[in-house]
């Protein structure tokens, strides 16, 4: 059941703003079908002196909410969406959770335990703060960009996971003093809440953020294989260096001259990957727009396509190590070339690449074709 399907919640921008101004959410999501008739954590706490029961119920409730966050969709609304107001509300909801988690952790840091009533209030407040954050997240529509929404969802689920971890630590740790585990769990919640200040504020910034992470992965893979290539033909020297060469027996841990010839155009493809991500990122930074839905969708297409580059580079790098399987090399090189050509085609037709500045797209296309042709010349099509 989606959060928005609940008849108990009227989640509009105006309502959420009133909720946040009041300092907490006045609504709770009742996990009826998912919780199999289980009472909310607050009711359990008021009814039971044993604090572990309501805490476990709270943890179960947050697990349900976490699953909804991962799978749920934003609510369609006729209201005019204000991105700046959304970020103000989300920042306040993250701050609220950080504060409630601190109070919660301190209350269970040492004896005496809170009273049943005090326990109920603590659980109610932290649960409401998490539900409020979830409600704010659902206000972000897909039309603002799927890349942006994915990043915000990851940030909100990290916060919920942090709160769940804190609850688990409190339940499992003897209440003699504030344990190192509880300190770390509390700090984990703070860290995930503080991340709100680092999140990209629109889809252009979100796409740049993910492309930067992909570029680093490709750069690392390129440096790894180049370092191995410069190890006197023995890419495993750092692993097998202490083993006698005669004991290693055959040449399966060395590159042959034919291997090195095949490797050259493969490295060319990986370098083209690095250059493509760099140039596309520059184009998004200089020309990316988020005023129109069409532009936002084009940015998402670039982000989705670029996400395939790093895994394709990794697969190619892995099959370059000896003993080299030329059929696998050719297959993975073709796969990487296809992904690069796809991204270059997308960027060439998008708003981030003005016609007057698309010479680099043509150059990189030629580089991909040239290196792929060389790989085909040097490797068989099949075993």
C-alpha cells in the first residue's frame, strides 16, 4: 500500500508546511495490512513496561515505511510545484529527525529508563519525524527529473536505515552507559541527516553528480590496467612476486606480444570512455537546462546511458588480464563501443550540444570506430 493511498493522510504542500511549522507531523501512517494488525509502536509502549517490545514494533514500522520509499511513486498533483519550497521543507524534516534521534538516544543511554508514558512520547516523536520526511519526499514529482528523485530517495532511505540501526543498537545493548555502538549509531543518523546540504538542487546538478562518480570509476579502471601493463609484462607481479618464477610454470600470468597488440586499441576505447564522460559533463554544465520537461528528460537519458559505461569498462578490463581470451575481449570491446556510440548519439541530439560546438562528438565517434576496427582486426569473431 502506497503512502499516498492512506485515507488518514492529506499530503499537500500546504499541509506539510503546517506540519513542519508545528515541529512534528500530526499524522501517522497506519500500517494496517503490512503490519498484520499489529498496534502502532506508541500504543504498545504505553501498554507495556518492557521497552524492547515497543522499540521492536517501531523498528518493524520503519521497515515497512522503508520498503514503501524504495518502491513508491510520487503523488500526482495539480498544484504548482515549487522546488525551492520543497528543499526548505526537506531540510527542516532532516533536521527534525536529527534532533529527535539525539533525544531518543540520550533517553536510552543509561538507567533509569523512561517511564511508559515517556517512552511512548519518544517513540511517537521519532516515528512522526520519519513519516514527515517521507511525506515531503513524495512531494517531489518525476517531472523534476528521475535522476534528482533517485538521489533524494537514496538520501531519505539512508536516514531511515540510520534510525533503524539506532533502534537495533538500543535494543541489543545493555543499558549501563552510553556504549560505543550507540554513539556510532547516533552519529550515523547525524551524518545521513547532514547529507541534505550536499544534495544536488535540480536535475542538472544531479546528472553532473552521477556523471562525476562514473568518471572516477573509469579513471580508476584505466589507471589499474595501465599500471599492470607497465609491470614488465607481468600484471600479477604485485600478487605473485614472492613466488619463484619456475614454480609459476607456464606463461598464463604474462602478456604475450600478441596480447599487447590487442590491448592497445582496448585501452584506446577506455580512454575514449574517459574523454566522453568528461566532454558530456562539460556540455551538461555549460548548456544544461531544467526549465522545460523535454530538457529535463534529455538530461535523464544522458545519466542513464552514462551509467552503463563504467560497468562495461570493468568487464573489458577484466578480460584483458592473461590468459587473454580474444573472443571475450572482442565481445566486451564491442559492448563498450556500443554504449559509447549510444551516449554520443544522445548528446549530439540534445540541447546540451549546440550544433556549432558538436565537433568533439564527431571526433570521439571516430575514435571509438577506429579502436573498435583495430580490435576486430586482431581478434576472432568466435572461438
